[in-house]
C-alpha cells in the first residue's frame, strides 16, 4: 500500500480487443489513467465505461489477476 493513499497516482492501461463501443479514448493503444486511493481494477475499468462482463483476461505487470486486484500505482495493465 502507498504511504499516502489519497494522493492521485497513475496506472498504464491497454485495452486489447473490440472495446471501441465502450471507450471514448483511443482503444488499442496504451494510455495513462490517474486513480486516487487504491480502487479495485473492476471499479477502475467500469469508470472508463467498459462493463466488466465484456472482459476475459486481466494482466497486471505480466501476471494474471482478478477484478478485485487493488491498484497501487505504476502498474502496467492489459485488458
């Protein structure tokens, strides 16, 4: 856990697959997303407009994780 949990931090996201109908951002390319606190990966993805039911695989820093994964900041995430 970060020393200052309410300070905004960034994660790097890349949506791979057909998420164009859900994303207003440039899909298929990595982008930086700012989070505050330690939200779950599920909450972060849904806040971007993608229903978690549309996702098959979550990879964080090269490791498979589930939707309950708590973001700490600095992660590289493939969805």
